[in-house]
C-alpha cells in the first residue's frame, strides 16, 4: 500500500491526529527541562494511548488506562516530585550532559530503526480488521477468570506485595523520634 | 683330696643318683620369697621409705628379719631331713640355651640364707643407731636392702646366668654404698675403684660362664654336672679354661691378690656396710662360687691343675695381705686387710679340697669379722675418728664394746675355744693332709704360709686391740659407750663368734659338714676323725707368740708421754700440755714397701688407669666424634640440604602457583569490576544490552 | 488501518522512553520514562489483539496486567525514591555512586 492510499482513509487521519501528539508528548517527557511539565506531558502521552485504545475498540483497556494511569499514577508522580523537592522551575540538571545524551540517542535510533525495518519487512500492508462493535467487557472478564486466572491471582499477589512494600519502605523509621508539636 | 683321680670319678658316676635328702616340701616351694622379698622391699623403701615412721629402716629390717627367720627354719629342717631341691621358671630361650630364673634350696644355699639373714639383721639393727641423722638415711637402707636381695639372688641361683645377675646386683649396691658419703672425692674414687676392679674380673667371669655353658650346652649347674659326669660335654678339654676364668671372676669379688686393691679403699663407706658387705657376705661370693662349682673343681679330669693355682693365689693373699695390716693406722683398714687375708684362707681351702672347712671358716668369719667391724664402728662413732692415734684406753669408757671386740679378736686369731680356732685349724689340717698325701708343693706352700699367717694375724690384732683399748686416751672428743641399739647386736654376734665353732669339732660334732654337703652332687673330701694334735701343738704357740709380740711392741707400757710447758705469765702455775703417743717402728726396707702396699696401687694407676684416662680416652672420643658420629652427621647435613632445597621449591614453585592463582583472580576481579559502574544509567544500558542479546539469540536460533 | 502504523508508533514510543531512561538524572523522571515504555508496550499488545481478532482477547488481558503491574512498580519506585531522598537529600541518580569502584 502506498502512502497515498493510506492517507485516503479517514481512520488513518484520526490515527495521525492521536498518534502525533502522543509521540511528541513522550519526546517532551524525556527532554523537558521542567520537571512538572515533563510529568504533565506524560499525562498527554498516556491520554493519547487511551484514545488509541478506544479507537481500536478496546474500551475497557482504554478507560482502565484513564482510571489507573491518569487517575493514580500521575498523582503519585506529582507527589514524588513534590516530596523530593525537585526544582519546580526550569533546570538543566534534569538530564545528563550531552556526552551521555548522544550515545543514548544513537542507541534509541538504532533500536527504532531495526525494529521498524523488521516490522515493515514482515507486515508490510496488513490491515487491521476493525470489529463492528467494541470488545465486550463481559468476554474480557470471562477470559480473565478462566484462561488467565492464574496470572490474575499472581498479579493480585504482586499488588498486595507492592502495597505492603510501599508502606514499609516509605514510612518513618520507628526509632527516629518524630517531633511532636508542643 | 683323694688318692687317685679315677676312682673318684667312677665313684661319683655310680653314686650321684643316691642323694639322701628330702625335697623340703612347702617350705622349699616358697623359698623363692627369700631373694624376692628384699628386692621388692628395696624398691618399696625407695618409693615409700620417706613416709614410713622409721624412714625405711623398719621396712629394711623387717625384710632381713623375714629372711633370717626363714633361714633358721630351713636350717632346722635341713638338719633333720636334709633338703635338696631346685625350682625354676623359664624366662627365655636363646638358641639351645634355656634361660631360667629360680631357687636352689640345698645345704649350701641354706647356709648362705642363714648367714645373710642373721648377720644382716643384726647389722641392720646396728645401722639404725650408727646412721642416725644421716641426710640420705632412706636411700642408704634402700641400697642396703637391694644388696641383701642381690646377694640372695646370687646364692640361690640355679644357673650361671642368675648367679651373674646377682653378682652384678651386689656390685652395684657396693658401688652405691661405698660412695654413700660422696661429698668427698676420695669416697667417690673408692667406689669407682671397687666397681672397676670388679668389672675387670667380671669380664673373666662372663667368659668363664660362656665357655662352661658352651661346653656343657646348658647354664644350669645341676645339668652341667650331670652332663659332665656322663661325658657329654667338652669340659675335659675346655674345663681348665672355664674353671680358670671363673676363678679369676671369683678373685675379683673376693679380693684375692692381685685384685685385692679395692677392699681397703672400700672402707670409705659407712661401717655397717663394711661389716656386712666387705666382711661377712659380699666378698664371700667368690668363695661361694668355688663352693657351688665344687663338683667340678674337685675332679682333676675336668679342673685339671687349677687347684694348684687356686691354692697358690690363696696362700699369697693370706700372707702378704696380712703383713699390710701391721702398718695401718686406720682401724677399719686393719680389719680390711685382715678380711682379705682370711678370704685367702677360704680360697686356699677350696683349692686343697677342704670344702666344708673353707665354708666353715666363711661362716665363723662372718660372725667374728662382722662383730669386729661393728665394734670398730662403735669406737669410731664415739671418738669421731677412724684413726687409732685418736684412740686409746677406751676399755674404761666403752666396756661392752671392749669385751665384744676382745671376743672377736680371740675368735679371729684362733684361740681355743672360740670359733676361729676350729675353722682355721681345720683348713690348715686339710692342707697338711693334702700335702702329705699328694706331696704337692703348693699344699706345703700353703701350710707354711698359713702358720706364718696365724702369727701375723695375732700380731696385728693385738696391736690394734692395744692401741685402741689400752693405755691413755689420746683423742679430743669425750668418748662414751654406744646406745644399746648398737651394743645389743655386738653382744649377739659375740655369742655367735664364741660358740659357732662348736658346730664342727672334728670327731665330735660334724653338724656343719653335714649341713653344707647336703647337695645334689656328692662332695668328696677328707673327714677328720679327731683334731690333729700335732698341728694344734704347732699353731697355738705360734698364735700366742704373735699376741705376745704385739703386746710387747705396742702395749700400754710402751706409751711415751711428752710434756711441754706452754708460755704463760703465771710462773707458779705453768701450763702443761701433755701429748701421749705409742711408738711407731720403722724397719728400713720393709716398712716403706708395706706402707706403699707393695706399690701395687701405683702400678695399676700408672700402667692401667692413667693411660686409659689420658690417651686412650682421648682417642676414643676422637673416634666417636669423627668416625662414629660421621654417619649421623652426614645424614643430618644431607637432610639439611634437602630441607633447604625443599624450601626453595616450596617458596618458588608451590607458592608460585598460589601467587599466580591469586594474581589471576585479582586481575580478573579488577577487570570485572569495571563492568559494573556505580552509575544507574550504565546499569540500565548494560541490562538492556543483555536483553537485546538474548532476544537476538532467540530470533537467530 | 494497517498494523504497521501501530507497531511503528509503539516502537517509536519505546525508543523514546529508552532514551529517557538513559538520559534523565532525576529519579522520578526516570520512572516517568519507564511509564512511557510500558505505554508503548500496551499499544502494541492491544493493536495485535484487534489485528488477530483473538477470541480470548489475550492481548487486552495482557495489557490490563501490564497496567496493573506498571502501577505497582511506579508505587514501589516512588517509595524507594523517597527513601533515597531521605538518606541522601537528593533525587539525582548520579549521586548514587557508592557502589562505584
């Protein structure tokens, strides 16, 4: 398929409309000099992915992204930034010097280049058959609790561990006397 | 002895089986206790004596008392039934020789048990008083008991090996006891001299034992005699040499000329030691050996002309040693030379075949010589000096000692009716009989010297008696009679000295003869039916002459009193200093020879001792250091070289491996360290690279 | 809509996120970059799921798991960053060099 053919479909324009901000936002996440702005760009990136999911008909996954990522994880990041007293204004200290950035950039380009070439070689113009209706959540749920129940349980354990671990790790040392307001 | 040789041998061959004696029953069965008890007690005293109430004296005297009682009981039984038995246990085997250890219980050994037990017991009792306050009291009694044990081992030995063991044991005990006062070098030298002289003679003893055993194929006495008579041995040819070598060994222990030099010096030991060992018992071991082997010595087919040699040596010893007693000032040395002289009598008696006479003299001599020594000890203890120049007039201060000493002297010189009269006269009579029967020149020599010896004995004993007990006291210490623990043994021994002579009056009682001839093999000797009146008529005046001459020359009437007036300011009471002395006579040539003991000691010293101590000793040391030690030194040197080489190898090669390994590990570590920087980004980069690699592997393969 | 465009988007976002992890000094921003990478993975998974019209919706289920785990990991990561900040008073990862030789 040629680029012209591809561009003639309306779905692809919507795709571009969603994908480009997502990509740009993720680039800004990794290169912004302002911490808070970087996290907010992350919001945009994640929101973009959620929209793409919706476009593909994976409604449950999309709204889960919104709920979990945008609702909780981002808050967590913001709290983290605040507690670690990150400089809230522009700062050059957020990234490695150029001597480190160049090899990293090269590596990234290389990675992308290799994958892109391999993918294009394999999948050339295969089309995604969009379903008539979105994925049914009930089927998703059914799939989780029959085929994938064991990973589900394991993930629940992991979440439990993360919950407890997070509390243990982050609490104040009990031996350290906490200053009581007089 | 007998007229001709052949009938004796034949007689013995036919009769030796018929020994009329019992076997002693249980008494003899347990006779092995007699040597064992003192030996064990000696070690018990050594370990426990210090803790016992009498510091070992009680234990020692108890052991001797046991031997004395057992000896008396055995004597009584022997006199009634006779005991001839021996028992032994096998200890080992060397080639064809069986080594046994056991006891012989027959008349001869019972006599020695009796003697060692009784005289030993009395001397031990006496020693309690004499040795009181001595710093090595316990050790003294341990050694003394060891001696008693060794002597009993010797006299109860059924074979030559055990006899030699006992011989050496008493030699060791003698060395220890002579050197008891080892703080003075003289005493140590005396002990060494005794031991060395004995050792030289012992070399001959060993050789003799080996020759005899090799000829007979056994060490056991009874078996040797059996085989000898049965003609199964080589003793007909080798007997002379075996007997000669054994006799030389006996000469050493019994101080016969020329091995006599150790006995006078042995007087350096305490007086009880001199009394028991060097008068009564140890020195008689040589005579005992001759007596034990008498079945061999009495047969000229085997002993050959040995008896002549024995007689000559005995006679020479008898006379010439007696002469030396005349010039001694030390009272113990007078008695020592007297002992040597009397031992000459005993040895010569054995040589002329007077078996029971010689043993009888041994028996009586033990009593009166022991008595004389203990008496001398009593005197020495009182005046704190051995020398007669510090004595004199002691009969007033020490009556018991005086009277017992007097009885002992009478016995020694051979005055009727005391013991020495009977025993000495029997010997002279036997010698005379032998001389007249066989017309042997040696026997005549013996007779002549014996009679002269009787004169000499009386002469020097009267000198000693008079210088010690008569006249004016010349010493510095106030003398007093000894304690009863010392005087009671004196009295008891005096009784023995007085009355033991009655045991063997020729023609009347022959108790003693019967006693000692109760043996497995018949002893052939001449028995006298009556005392030889002719001999008595010759000897008794000779003795009296000797006594008279001694009194004449050294009696109290000969005292010289020198009075000197000392310097003082008071002219009315001048200080008088009185010194008393007895005359010393000096015969121009003879006296120096006698005083220097015939220069024999000097001869030995210069010819034997100095060369050995000097050049020979040095040469031996050189050989030891360079030749004998060369091998171990080379081995050590070689080992050292090897050790050094090993060290080099170890340090370089072996340790090198370790160092290399360690170095390699270190280098590897240093290298690997670089892989993990502390930088988080690099960690991520590295792990990502790893993941990519794995994925690539999956894709490719 | 071709599958290629979604895969390319996912690859691009993944590379960008990788660049961020390797480059950023602030620990929280490193975690944010990791979130970007995980989002890229999710895109890929869901795209393939729809492409293959899986009956069991395996891709979407997997994407849900990834979201849950990413959230957990972010939580723990922030906790650790807080602890490090308490200790070192800095969130700069270049200062965490105690293990450096």
